C-alpha cells in the first residue's frame, strides 16, 4: 500500500511539473507577444514632432520636454546646427519657402509646432498644407493680439483686430493684426486639428526684454557701462513676463490632446509687475542703468511704434486659469520673474549671441550723453554709429536711396 501511495505521489508531482511547465511556456509566449507589441508601438512607431523655427526662445525648452514624452523631433533653422541627441535632428532651410516645407512634410509628423512669423497672405496659402499633413497643428500666436483691458486678460478678451477704429493701423499687417487674422483663418477653416497658443513676453536663453528693448541692447549696454532708455510714461505700466521653460511645459501638455483641438490658450504666468520693477531686477542682477525719456523720443530712437503704443503702453495683467486647468500644472510650480531672470542671466555664453545695432545705440548714446565701445565695430559699423550719433543718418539714408534708384550706388544700410 505504501509502495502504491509513493508511486501515485511521484506521478502526481511529474504531472504537476509538466502542467506548470506548460503554463509557464504559454505564459512566456503570450508575454513575449505582448512585450513585442509594446516595443513596436512605443519604439518602432515613435511619435514625431516638427518644430518650424523651433530653435528660438521657446523652442530650446520645448525640445527637451517633447523628448521626455518620447517624441522624435525635427527642428527647422535658417542656420547650421548640430544635434548631440539621436532623438533630435536639425534641418537647415527657409521655412517660408513652400518647396522646402513640402519636402519636409513628405515625412509625416504627428504634431507640428509653428513658431514662424508669416504675412497673412503667406499663411493663407500655407495653412492647409500643415493641417492636412499632421494630426495636431499648434499655431504660436501672441498675447499682443489683445486690446487694452482694465480686467485680467483671458482668452475671451477683445482683440485689437476686433475693436480698433484706427483705419491707418488696420490697413497694415502689423504683427498683432497678422497673428489675429491668422487665428481667424484657422477658426474659419473646415479643419479641427489645430490649437492656438498665445505666449506673453517670454524670456529665455539669450532673450531678455525691457519695454521693447531686447538682450542685444540690455546686455551690451550693461557691458559698456552705458544706460538704456525707457519712456517715463511706460515705467508704471503693468506687464506679464513668462519663463520660456514654463511655456514649453504648457505646450507639451497639450500636444496630441484632442480636448485642446479648436481651442486657444494664453500660455502665461499669473505674475505681473511694473516695467520699473523689471528694470530694478536687471539693476540688481547685472547692474543695468536706465535714463527715462519722453515717449516720442523713445519711439524716434528705438522704433516699433505700434509695439510700443499698442502693447507695452497697455497694462498687461494675464489670467492663466484655462491653460492651468487644461494641463494640470500647479500655479505654484511656475517660476517667478526674478528667479527666472536670475537663472537665465547666469548663462556664461550670453555675450556670444549679441548682434549690435549701432544706429540704435548711437541714438541712445546721444540722448543719454554716453558712448558704447566701438572696439569690435568694423568701418561700416563705425560709419553707421557716427552718422546716427551726429543726427545725419536718416539724411544720408535718403540720399543713398535716391542715388540707388538712379545709379545703383552706395551699399551701406
């Protein structure tokens, strides 16, 4: 009896082991098939993103955000750039040229993020090409489209295009009008796979603003120990400035999100302060100096009349409720203006990207009784500086244009 019991137990163990082996074998096969499917979906059909003009202030932060999400990325750039990441490729070319764009779009992309600035007619001729060749087209507009408002600006705040009575202005295709018209083109199209993004003033690597002054003025004149200028009337106007890294996170959270289709978002910080406060931040961080001037003098020297009058001279207090709700990004996680500027101004390569405008600097020197360094200026640049400083630049430019129209002479600009 004991012998049969032992044999029975032995046979039972053998059977159970065979059954277990069979189960493990089947499980392994199923697991392998499942794993192969996951690998194929995740790696062999990786989502692809195209960033048009994506090497600028926001693009440099959006690229790593999209890489973290698993995207393969192509960035168009006018200049030659090299990538040290196998998930990122740069294509040199002019994204305004239709043939260049068609060639790129032959390789389908899941998402296109468009940082380009188009004349409205060019965009009208181009937008369908984008919408037909991607799952999600993200159009970068601007908070400059909005009219002046006594209330915090939301996505529903009236735009300049909708409320301006200035016929001379409306006859132009100035930046704020062009962006608003292009928003309308998307809204009136039969396509639904678009999202409109409106950043506010966005600072980043080698991109800093004070009024309408940019890094090339702010950094260079600080290095020369020369003051910048700003309209006295602008100093107490409220502004919203947002770190490009935060804007990039907001955009990345919307990519391929169908709830974001046919929607517009103000990708902005809730923080606001006066332009005088912004100057004081720069003063503390890099020693910037400022001399207030009359508004008319500022426009005459710096230019950009509409940007000054219809943007920087408006109080810009932004409401980011919609974008934070759509992305789930906590308001407290957004970096403050001071901390963000402090971080970016520590960039050791900041001076390498400065392109000096000697005409504007001469105008600022003349009104502030200062003088920038001309050590790195060539003969042509010195001529531009001194002719502008002496107040004869516009006269010489007029004479040059007249001569060119008749004889094709003189090459300075």
